[in-house]
C-alpha cells in the first residue's frame, strides 16, 4: 500500500512540482492550499508524511504544526523561504521533524522525506535486517551475503544496494532513487555508479536461483524480481 503525503503549500507551482516527484516515487498525494484546510486534511487524509509551508493563508505553518501535534505524531517537514536559525529552531520546537529552505533541490527534499519516513517505521520494520530467498541470504546485522550457505565477499555499498532492492521485491527503482536512498542526497557521483554496482552483484549472483533475479527495466532502472 503506497505511503500517503499531504502537501500544505499555497504556491501552486511548488505544490505541483512536489506532487509530480512524489507520485513518480510511488506516493499517494493530497494538497491543501491554506493552513485551515491543511489541519482538516491531516485528520481526514491520515497522511504518513506532511510537507508544510510556513507562510500560508488562513493559518500559518507554525499554527498548523501545533494543531496537528495535538492529535497526531505524523512526521512533518517544514518548507519556507526563510533560512534563519531561530526560525528553524522554532519549527523544530513546535514538533516539526525537519526543515528545508526554499529554493530547494528536489533530490535533497526526496532524500529527506525517505529518511524521515524510515525513522517512523514500526519497530518490526526497523528490525527487518535479514532477508532470505532461495539459496540467498542478505544479512545486514553481520553485513554478510550468503549464497548456498557460503559467505560471498561483498563490499558494504553493494550489499546495501542489494538489500534495498530486495526489501521491496518487484518494485522498480530509478538510478537517481537508488543514489538518493542508498548513497544519500549528499553523494556527488553519477548514475553510472549504480550500473557498476549492479554489474558486480550480477557477477556474484548469476544463475544462483531461477526464483529471483536482478533485472534491468530498460529506460527506467532496476528491480529485484521474484520470478517464481
């Protein structure tokens, strides 16, 4: 079931930009163009994450944040054209989880969204650090890759990439998504980095099992595909 994101933003072009990128990443989106509507939709839409502008009609973002926090612990990322430290502190003290200053890089914003959502995952999801498939075990607690019960030497980033793909089988990730979510938004490499790591993983996993495969989706990216 897709995660739900509420965008509370009165600048239509910014709200639309966020909607396009978030929907492309598989999120379900709702948009409120003023603070009062934002508070109402936070209750009716029940989002997993809220992007909240500060300068809003009807009710400013700080007030919206306070109202939402009376009944909900949903993660909130505040958006503002102002970047003063005192304002950031005010937002965080009112219950916001992160703070991004406009103009922002969409890549950074998406990475922060995923980071905040990971922090709010249920305990069981956070503890899922070991994945098992036919003749394959990916163990992130011990940072080991086991094929047919034998340890295969795998650099940490290759293992993290494989674990990330295998955590959501059959989901297609773009190269940029993988750079954001595995390498982090502050990584300055390019998408060929992902290709190189996929190539190395395939060399280690080739013909291990007919039940799964690292698959290229041409023109899009990669997925860990369950074939049986």
